[in-house]
């Protein structure tokens, strides 16, 4: 494939995108696994409210980490478009747009976290108990956002498979990651007993997503793109 070098992102910008991806990993893992999953007690609204109220500073840090993650997502969407528009401009724009939709859905979910935090500290146990409902709503919204992210990974992986700019094996891994996100997102929506199978579906998502996205992140960070 031939391309105009002047239209190609600089190696420094590509590596900065890798750093942004790493920020997304760190912030996302901290917010979800380091904070929320430690505070939420499934099925116990009172215990969840007490845990959130007692860890308000930590909970706010998780919200801030999610904001940083979303800002990095917006930047990364722009760099992905700049990198892969040389392969197919329309599909590169679609990949970037899908990542932005995912970021918008997750950003809307931050309102649920804010409401959960405010309600958790209420003196009335009936009111504070509603915090769990808002946390569960946030979790569902986050899963819905990952459907759009899964589509982003499918388009991004397909573009990489068609290109000579990025190792094609990374494209295949991202396609697998995208399929995993879609399977989990629709399972969460359609299955009434999803909670009982959540660990299985999360494994389906986590393994290909972790390998594929981390590999792409490291390639951006360390290697940079091949010259077109």
C-alpha cells in the first residue's frame, strides 16, 4: 500500500496514543476492579450504601479516573482515524465514531455514580438503599457502552487486517476482542440469569480483550507504525 507520508501521523503522536491507551487500562482497572467491585455488595443495598459512604474519597477518585479514561478515549479515537484513514477513510471514521459513542454512553453513566454517592450518605436508610440501584444502572449502562466499543474493535481490527501499517495479528486479536464485547453485552441484556453466568461471560470478554488491546497498546507505545 502506498500513502502520502506527510499525511501520516508522526511516530511521537503514535507513541502518545499508546500512552493514552495505557492510561485507559490503568484508570479503567482501578475504577472498576480496584474500587466499585470492592464496595458493591450484590443484593445488599444497606451494606453497599455504607461501604460507598465510608469510602467517599476513594469513590470520587474512581469517578475522576473514569473521566481521565474518557478523555484519553477521545484523543485515541482521533489518532486511530489519522492512522487508518489511509486504509479506508469511511471505515476509519466509523471506528473513531463508535469509540466516541462508547465514551459518551460511559460518560452519561457517571451521573448514576454521582447520584449513588449522594444517596449513600443519606440518613434515611430507605433513601441510602437506593444507591445500589444507581450503581446497578451504571453497570448496565457501562455494558451497553461496551457494545459500541465491541463494534469499534471489530471495525478497527478489520482495518488493521487490510493494512500494511500495523501487524495483522493485532487486527485478528482485536476482532476477537470485539466479538467478546458484543457477546457479553447482548447476554447481559437478553439473559434473565446473566448474573449467575457473569463470570463465564466476563472470561469470554476479558481474555481476548486483554490480550488484543494490550498488544495493540504496546505496539503503539514501543514500536510505532511502520513507515507507509
